[in-house]
C-alpha cells in the first residue's frame, strides 16, 4: 500500500484494486480510483496497465487512455518494467 506521495505510480488493475479496496470493473471506475490516489496525495501521476488493452494515464488535471499495439506476444514477463522504462 502507498502511504506517502510518489511522483509516478504504475499499477496493474489488480494492484490498483488493492490500493483503493474496490473491484474497479469499468474504465471509469479505474480512472476514478487513479484520481482518488492523486487527490489523497499518494502520487502525482498514476499509470494503470491494462495488459493487451493498453494503459490509462491520470494526472491531477487530465486522463488519457492509450491503446496497445497489436502483436503476438511471446511472453508478458517484464512488460510492466518495459512500460515504466518507456515512460
């Protein structure tokens, strides 16, 4: 759990659920949870990885959905690390 503020928080939907204690079944719920963490001072920027569905980016003033690039994945190992490195 996040107890103090960080600049960037990258979480999967499962990790975001754990942070806010809600199911987060829809994209609007996921964005609301990301903004909740920002409003509580836990992070300035929240990126939510959605696997093959792309990612969500939330800041205090905006949010955006990024689509993934269609491809055949050999393995998902390290995908989150690669995402953070690209950011």
